[in-house]
């Protein structure tokens, strides 16, 4: 919630009832500043959205990559866990 509240414009954070705190916003910005160099150093394939990677491969006439399929399954599993659906 702190990350979402910090990244959204204030009026949207308020509309969603997210808590506002200067301390949490400062900690989120600090964490993002520390994390950013590591994220930028990752290979693009590791941070790409799986569906986009799969579409690019299809357009290039290549078969689906096993890593992309695995990552997509993990993302769908995560969304099910968060939403409580089975």
C-alpha cells in the first residue's frame, strides 16, 4: 500500500483510501533509489512482461520460450493468490 500510495497522484491515493505518510513516502523513494541500479543491470529478458516477449517471438516466427511460459504461469498464480481465487 505504501508503494502504491507513493507512486499514485495524491488525489487517486485519497480516492482509493490509501494512507498518506511522509515517512513511508520517503522510505519508498529511498528503497527505489537503492533498487534502481540493480534493476537496470538485469538483462531485458528478465524484466520483460512474458506476454510481450511471447508476442515478439511469434512475430519473429520463433516458437514460444519455456522461460516465458513459466514466468506467465507464475504471474497468473500470484494474481490468484492475491485475489483469493482458485
